[in-house]
C-alpha cells in the first residue's frame, strides 16, 4: 500500500506506524496511508531556520519574486498531472480549477509584487519621520524577515490553493515554511510539493511537508515563528491556546469557517438581471466544491415580498444539477472529500432542521451518476428556510460544511444588515443590487462584521470572480467567528512575516541602513553627472545641484499658452482678491518642468527613458522674480530582469527632486523614475 511521503530536511521520509488510510472520494478505494510518526519536528524547525531561512534572507525581494514566477510557470506546465490526482478528492474540473490554477495564480500575483519592493532583502515601511528641529535626527520603520518558520496548518477543502496562497507570501518575505495539510486530502498536496521539490527552484529548507496527524507540531514554535491556521473555529481556538503560542507571543493567524451570507437587494426583483445573477450565484455557492468552502453562502436573505419566487427559481436550478463522478459527462457536482465529512454535514443538518423547514433535498439522497454510487461520499444540495429569522438560533450558529443553505426573509436594508451580522463575524458576504443607495447603506453598516463584501450587479457580473473567491492582493479573513485574522492582502500579507522595527538616527546613517536616501542626509555631488552613469555605478545619495533660474511673467504666460492651463491664479491678477496668493503665481507643473530642464543632461547616455512620477508636492507659491534651483538625488535602485535574452540589461532608479527658492525654502518636491542601462550586458546580468 502506498505511503504518503513527508518532505523533511530536504529529503522524502515515510512516517512510521499504521498511519491513517485515505480513501478515494468517488470510488471509496484506498489511495494511500499517511503518517508523521517518527518525524523529528525539532530538527525540521532547525533545518528551516538555519538552512532554508538563511538562503531566503540572502536573496533580495526581486530575486525572491522572480523565484515565485519561475515556480508558477513550472507548476502551470504540470497542472494536468494535478488535475488527475484531484479527482480522488471528489472535485469536478471546475472545483479543481479553483484549487489548482487558483493556487498557481497566487504565485503569479505575489511575484508581481516585487515591482513594488526594493532590490534588497529588507524594506522600509512608510516615510521618513523628522524628529528634530534642525533635521539631524529622525526615524524610519525597517522591515526585516523573521528568522523563524511559517507553520501552515491547512484545511481539507483546498489542498493546493490553501498551501500556495500562504507560502507565496512567506517566501516573498524571506521566510521558510512547514506545511501541514489536512490528512484526508494531503495526497494532492504531496503531488504538488513533489513537483516543487524536483524543480530545484526553491533553496533547500524553504519548504517542508508533513502529512498525517501532527499533534505536536507546535511544540517547538518560538518568538521567531509565525503560525497560520485554516479550518474550524473550535480547532483554531484550541491551537491558539497552545502554551508555546502564549509563552512566546507567536503571531497566530486564524481563518475559520463562518456563516457567510448573501443578500438580494430590494431592487433586484424578478425580471431584473440582478435577480437572475443572485439565483445563479447562490446555486454556484451551494454546488461548487459541494459547498465545502470557508467562504460558501450558508444564509440567504431575500425581500419577503419575493421570497417564494426566489425559492422556486433556485430550486429549479438545483434540480438541474447532476451529481456524481466528475469523469462522467454532464456531472456538475462531485463528492464530498469523504464519508466522515458526509456524516458531519448530516449531523449539523439535523440541528438545523429542528427549527427550519425543508425546501429541497430533504431525503438527503442524491441522484448520483457513478458506477458505484454507494462507495462515494455523495450528498444532494440541501435548501431550508426559516420564516422568522430574528427568532432563529441554529441557522445563525450552526454550519453544515457542505451543500447546505438556509433562506430567510427581510423587510428593509436595515434589517438585512442586522440579520447578516447575526453570524457574529464572517469571511465574506455579498449583496446583489444595482441601486447605489442600497449598496452604500448595506456596506457602510455591515462592513465592521465582514472581512470582504462583494457588491454584485449587471455592470461587474461578466468579470466578477464571485462571492466565494478571495483575491491574492486583497485581504482574506474576517472578524469574530471568522477568526479575526488576515491572509494575503498584497504587501499587507508580506509584512505579516516581517519584523517592523523603528530605527532612529541621523538621516545619513538611516540612508546607509535602509539603502534609500533619507531627507536631510548627506548629498555628495556626483561626478560625472548622474545621467552619465550606468546603473551599477550610481550610488544612493549621489546628487546633482543645478544652475538657478529666475521665474518671469513671460515664463508663466508662455507655459499657460503651451499647456492650455489658464487657471485664474496664473493669468488674471484682478481675480486674486480673497485668495491666498499675493500676485500672479507660476504653475506648479511649470516649476516641475523647469526643474527637469535644469537637471537633465541632454546628451545620449545610459539613461533610456523617464517613465513616471511617484509623487509630487508644490509646497510654496512661486511668483515672478523668484529664483529657483534643483537638487536631484538618487533615492533607490532596483535591478530589472530581462524578459528576453536580447533585452537590454537595465534597472530602475528613483530620484528625489527638490526645488528651492532664493530664500532657501522648498517650493516643490517630487520623485521621478528613470530606466537606466547597465554597463554589463553579458549573460550574467540576465
């Protein structure tokens, strides 16, 4: 019998002992045995910290981002192998697509974040904070990778996505991971980890996998580590109370299953696109992954006046949903992950039916299209209703983690908000409405109890990812019952695996520590001009101090004519009474344009192009007769990878533009970006 492998200390290891048998969700056949008995978890932690973490910390954000991209491309090329394995989890092609390609998509999305990060192993958070009158003392927040392990304890419903959505973030931050998937579907996680390991793209120790019971996995966490958990609230709470978590103040991020809700707006009556969209969305949430999603809709709230019409439309859709073996043509809903999960759902449904009425699926027997349906973990979609939701208890407290939802009526938006919030915190909810007033009232009053709110209407429906789809660059989590945690979220997620430390000192010292120029730091004059230097030769702090120019009325008039900007403050002195201006004032964009004319070195050189402005402020009015000058300073350098071998090797340079007047006061500040050619165009610069 096949034994599921554990990847520990960069080698595959079989667990000892009898282990746990894993069964095919469709056929019931044994697919393997999982065990972690005999694994030295303390050694795994040590290997991750000393080998995997050290290697990741030597890499810059740019290198780590490119590593994620290479891995995503590699896994995408092997996806068909993962689809074949996914069948044993009971997943349809659509279910598997969400899990497999959705997970790989997380790698791509996080890889793209490198463009918003420096070319260093660390980063800054926020802006420089001046702390003294003369500018010789200030502070900044530094982000450095934690020197521990990201321990991920994942749920059974997304064995691929659940892993990749987390590891993508900790790897980009520079932290290794130990992944503990749910045992029942760990064979699919093992298949993906095997592909990752064999690729050689990750440094040794960046990823370890343990499959099977691992009750002592948290016995070795300490203040260097981060723990994430996805699953039931009761299990998450128990893990969060582990003595090591409390004693060492280990960050613990919990994403728990919640009683998510979907609301049909009062304007979305039968015959509107929104009504049809809502019926489709609820049907999809009940049947995709057999309702085994932490974000699935458990409570459906509809206007009382159209409740019967909605229920009839939804039941008609559910009746068309063929359940069975996903390899059979026409099957749209597969199996739950196992017989134990079927029984758990039925136990929870028994609690719901004590106070709710049946609408569909009350016989709890599915019309299954499969060779041996009795061997599979099949259940029908089950729909209930509660006519008095304010009197309900179980429907707001009990979650049947399967194809089960309860419909309830409401009278107005205020009541819909109150009912949605009875779930005491959810990962997500959605409202389907085309009325901005309805959307505004609901969102502003419900947002504090939900991690994510989808507003679905005809305008976004074509491209909407739907109620149940978290996105890599947005947070995934929720308050209260949902666990109070946050996952993903773009840069927010990366910072979860980094230590934020306030550093204080002279701006010049902070420039050295952050490898970013800090305002007030020393600005050595560049020789030659910075625009004559290749990317490798530029140093943070290199500065060009320009000649000066006295602004005239002719400058202002000419710029107004060229730009078409005839705003009264620039061209009509008779209109200035009651304003803050003492006279005709120069356009801010003229000042910035003139600054460019002063600092640009016009001859052809390493600078390929100027492609943007990150920020710009005009801090003091400039009147005719004011003499201005510019300091152009290298703030930061970020190397770029070549997309094709024939591409020019280059990098991005951020410059700070400071424009001052004859009184020594700053009149404008901007950050510009230039693309600069590398001196070395050889293959090692790829």
